C-alpha cells in the first residue's frame, strides 16, 4: 500500500492523507549512496502529489518515507521523484562543532545535537573506533558523510532513524554461476588496479628484506607495482633502532599482504535483472563463480531497484567494491570542470575546438595510457596553430617513477619499465635521486665523472647502468626516484 502524508508528519501508522494506486513506483537504494523513489500516477492525485509531501512506500526494509522533491505533469499523468526523508538532513546546519576522541555513535549524537534547528533524527552505531572531527559550516548530511568515511561502516536509513554499522546483510547461501543458471546478468571488469606482485615501500623509504611479495593468485602476465604505505610508528616508542626497524618492516609486510589480498583480483560489477530468491537487503552475500577470470568471488549486494507495487526486486547490483554514488558524481563534475578551465586558460582556444583537437591526438597516439607516468609537454613536439593541435614526436616520453636501485661502489644499476613501447630507447636527459639514510644523492649525466650505458631488455624495459666516480661508501639496494626524457 502506498500512502501520502503531509509535509510535517513523522508517524506513518495510518492511511495518512490518501492511499494512492500508482502505475509505477520504483525504489532505488545503494550502499552509502542514493536512496529515492520514482513514482507515476494519474492526475486525479494532483492534490496529494505536491512538492514536500511525503510518500510512504514498501521497500525490502519495510515501509519507508520519501519526500517529494520534483513533480512533472504530462497530460493526465503525474511523475514524481521523492528522496528518502534522510535527505532532510541536508537542511540542518552545523555552524562550528568539534567532536574529540569519540566513538562513531558518540560523534553522530554530538553533531545531531549541534544543528541550528532541533534535528528530527535519532542516531546509532556499533563502531567503537575512537576518532575526532571538527565540523564547520556544514550540513548534517555532509557531516554524516564525513563520519562514515572517517569511522568506516555502512549508512542505514530507516525513516527518521540513522545508523552507521560495521557490517550489514546476511549470508543465505546464494550462489550465481555466470552463463549457467542466469541469463540476465551483465558483468563488467576493471583490471587497472590488479596487483599480484608488490614492492612495498614504507616510512623513510624502508623496504622489506625480500623486496617483493606475491599474491596467491597469478595470471599469465605479471601485474607488478611499487606501493608506498603510510606508517604511524614512532621511533621513540622503541628501545633501539633495530627494534624500530623490525616494527616498521612487520607493519609494512602486514599492510602489503592485505593490499595483495584486496587487489589480486579485478574490480568486478554485476547487474542482475530479476528477483532472485533469498536476497533480503543491501549487504547480502552472493558467491559468484565466473570461469572467465578463474576465481570464485564472494560479493555483496551494493544496490537494488525495487518495485513497490509488485513487492519484488527489479534488478540487483553486486560486486567486490562499494561505490559512493554521491561522491562519484561530484568528483566527475569537479574533474571535468577543472580540465576544461585549465585547457581554456592554457591554450586560449574554444573548448569545442579543443575537444576536436584532442580527438585527433587520441587517434594518433592510441597507445598513450592515462596514468601519472604519461606526460606530454610542448617540448615533446606539441604544436598549436589555428586551433589545431599536432604532435611531431609521437615516440617521445617523459618518465617519472619510484624505482629500486642497486649500488655497488661507483656502479648503479636500475631498470626503466614503461607501460607502452618506445621505438628507440634514447635517453636524452635524466635525474636520479637515491635516498640513503639521512641524506639524498642526486646524479645527472652532466656531472663530472658520470657516464652511463643503456641495454634493451624488451620493448617495455631498459637496463640503465650509471658509473659515478664521485660515489663512495654506498652498497646494496636503495629506494630512488628517476626522472627521464626518452625517445
């Protein structure tokens, strides 16, 4: 039953102002993301389908209240979009309040009592982590979002009750085999972050004794990364330097193993059309067996679309990641605006002309990958004339990366690994910074006594051997940073 209540009602155990019979009522909910109702009904309900009125509709979590934000009138039909009453928290402001050393529940209640008008919400959490947060000129909704990020957990919105819980959902033994017991399943895979071999780098550039760690899962091609981890370990807490170093390495290894456990498989996302049995809510566990990536993945429901009239799911979304839809859209918008503004200011050309030019560039340099090591500069052969961008040197490449370096007396050996082939490895210039305990050694080919040789390993790797007669007293493996211009 779908009911309409007035703007100020907060108790929904009656029929309200009216019981309506819509032709469509779809609830969409995502973990820590959007939660709203899309409703279509006849124009005879025009008196009740008004902005700010509340629609109470069935969901997998029971009847929930949604406040009408927008209404469209088309012929004899009304279309309304109503957001969960949780979003009323956007209209309550916190001027300046500081929660110091509090659990998640304490922080939620602290800020809930600091709004400009009395908050209608009740707050709860089972997360006992202690943290602090100062909230200045921020809405209660934004404040809750920061708390979820800082303390962790899942946001539960149950009418006017707000909870942040460590875990949600149940394991009802649901197993899905792709292409076997389901047909209406759409799967997407993102391998960009997969790592099966990692070189962990810790505080002050410290490395593990074994240099590399490997995941249990390995593929036909390598996925190797150097990853720097934050370490909140103070030397003052240890009796001597050796104990401190052992603690750093133990913490670094634990973080790296956890990283490999997370990133040794691709990010997968599945969208299922239908109403599978046993699914009860967001967070429910689903085992997905997918022969195409060769692993069984234990996933969770992260979003759903629900038919409030038929009382059944329309679609489910599940995967091994949890998106934050609110943040996603703002990040996309911010990044797009930044790119457009920078392009317009730096190039002083029409944005539309810039897009056309970029399309030409992308056609010519399809192998250029979008990552932090791929950088183009005007010195690399970019020319701009009459609103047309062209490249003279498609093989030029600017390389910047942390790299492990072996030093043996005056001989330094390192490997340049790039994510795309370079036709001819010609090293135009380079700067190598070697980080030693308490100091940094900088080496350039212009320095007296410095020479170097290049040996091709494969299309993606070049061995660089540098002789620096100025070096003395260095021997072993060191963390370093290389900046090089390659053709």
